[in-house]
C-alpha cells in the first residue's frame, strides 16, 4: 500500500509519523499517510503569509473549475475512497462526491463575480463629486479544520471559498479520514495556483491548539463538535472564528399533512434522513413532533420505512446504513439509548448494537432530559413525540441547546411563515426534512450550533473584509 503524500504549500511531501487509515466496518487498512512535522507546519504558515495578496479572478476561477472537472472525471474512485475511510454506504459517498463537484463549480462562478459595489456619495451635499468603490479583501490566511463525517465535501467548503476569495488556506483534515482531503490536494496541485495558496496537513488533534492560536492565521473556520468549537472560540477572542457545530434537528408533522400520500412521503424522507450517514450528520433528523390527529398513522408508517432500510457492508450497493466511525462511537449511542429505555422510553425499532454498527432505531415516550432528546446523538436514533398543536411543536423544537435547521411538513403557507418567524434555527425547510442543504445557500445555526455561515458566498464574506476607495472630483 503506497504512502499518500500531504501537501505543503502546494507540493507533495511526507512527514515522519506514519498514519494508517482503517475502514470503520471491518478495521482493514485502506490507506497510509504521515503527520506533518512541526517544521513542516511552520513552513506551511510562512508560505501562506507570503502568498500573493492579489490573484486575478481568472486564475482563481480556472483552478476551481479544474478541480470540479477532475472530481467529476474521478467520481467513482472518489466515492469509493470516501466509503473506505469513512464507512458511509457507497450510494451516499457518490452523493457526497457529486456535491463536491458542484461546490467547486459554484466557487468558480463566485470568484468571477466577486467584484464589489459602487456607491454614489452625492446623496448628501458633502458628497458632491464623490463616489465609493467597496471591495472585499482577504483578512489573511485561513485555518480550516474539517470533521470526519463528510471527509470530502466539508473540506471543499473550507478550501473552495478561500481560493475563490483569494485567501490562502491551511487545511487540517480529521485524523480518521485524511485521504479524501489529500486527494483534493492532489487535484489542486495540478493547477497553477501560486505557492502558499493551499496546504493540506494531517495532524493529530492534540496539536491543533497551537495552530489555532498562531497569530499569522487570523481566520479560523471549524466544523465539528460543540465543546471543541467553544474551546477554539474562547482561546482566540481577537480572531475571526466561524463555527459550524452540532444540532439535534427536529421535524414537525402538522395536522394538515394528513393525506395518506403525505404521511407516506414524510415517513420515507424521515426514515432515510435520520439514518443516511448512520446518523452522523449535524442535520440528520433526531426529533419528530407529530400532531395528535395524525400521530398513530404516521408512526406506523415510519416504523415500516425504518425497518425496510438495509444495514451492513457499506461497499454493497444495496446498503442504506453503514457503521459508525468507531466502536467507541457506537458504544456511546448504545449507552444513550439504554439510558432512555431505563427511564421509560419505548423502542419501536432497532436498539441492538453489533460492533461498530448500530441499527436504525426509533424511540417513543422519551422522558425530558434524556440525552437522546436533549443532546446530539450523532447516530441512527430517532425520537418520536406526540404534540397537541403546532404551537406546542414549535415550542418543543425551540427547547434545545441547538438551532441548526428544522423541517416542517405543512401545506399552509401561514404555518410555514409562522415556523420561520418562531423557530430559533438557522434554516426552516418546509415540506421536507431539515437534512436538505443546497451548497450555495447560507448554512449555519444559532445557539450551540455555531456562528457564521457556510455556503460559498457566505464563507467568502467571512474570510474577507470590506475596503473602501473614495474617488473625489467625479462628475456624476
């Protein structure tokens, strides 16, 4: 098995400490790389600070277009690499690979139109003959830290907007899943981006704090767990920090969503998207609040849909639900479910762990305060609760430390606007699950779900700051 290089200032290199990447399903070795040494990390930071301050839009766009094209050409290879290191079923790995193609294509488009605004200043007498050009310039090199659950697409959401905005980036992938990020480094190295515009450095998590605190990296973009995000934010109060953290995404089934076809559609969507990454997605459905008028019919269909999901080997084309990232993660999910059951919750499906795998599980009558209701399970566990009306459902959705996205199944536009007005979340998805995300839209949350927004243009704004040029003596 060849040793995969990492990328220091755009060049492939090797470190000293070997890292063996293992398949979560069976523990087989699927790749080898190395951790960057302290000297290599220093070299990457220095190179980022020396990268060109202004790179023509056509060069940025061309590099991004190239990566998009190459990801499309190598789609099957990329998907199988994601499955190998992450354990998600091949069908979902293919979806992730396709999304990354779109992310880089969209970033190329944004790079071409990231032009700034022209403002007349003669709206007041003191501004006669004056005009302002407001552009955005990089705050400086970006430190991107990505998680294991989307080892390609969440790396893309760090690197693509940075390059589109002209900001150098040092990317630290999750230690468990570095290979997809290194493949992106390989594709970027095929472009004519100048030295220092990007580095992809595998590092153990215990070496991240020193990188976060380095003053030469004024922007930190982190996607991962809430506790780690809080530590980052507290440790660098003078830096610009964006955090895409956890959630315990909720769905509301309203009384008007009552036709048989409606309930069947909602049950299928919720079954799939509570389990589609073995629940390891911050917007995987975790809580479902169902109006009393449709509760029993919906619950029966939901159980049927969840039990129909195929669990097993993620490389099997038929598999819907694969393993969790580690056996420790599966054991934690098991402990949380057992705790809820001991407190009176009822298991309608699943509930029995097998190594790193945990089956799609539905719980009902979960008591308030149980971890599976209050915290982020990050596993294939779904809690179904009966509510008397929409107001009670919205109140229950808001009774959470998190606020990423929520789904509301209703046909009533007034209910849709009430949900948008009432729910304290970053996004409300009407007629579907909260797991929907378009990669160009602003994406992020409130409360414990983070600060800032991802999505190409939103991230570009986070990585940059406005700079004003005022022209005087202009005849308008």
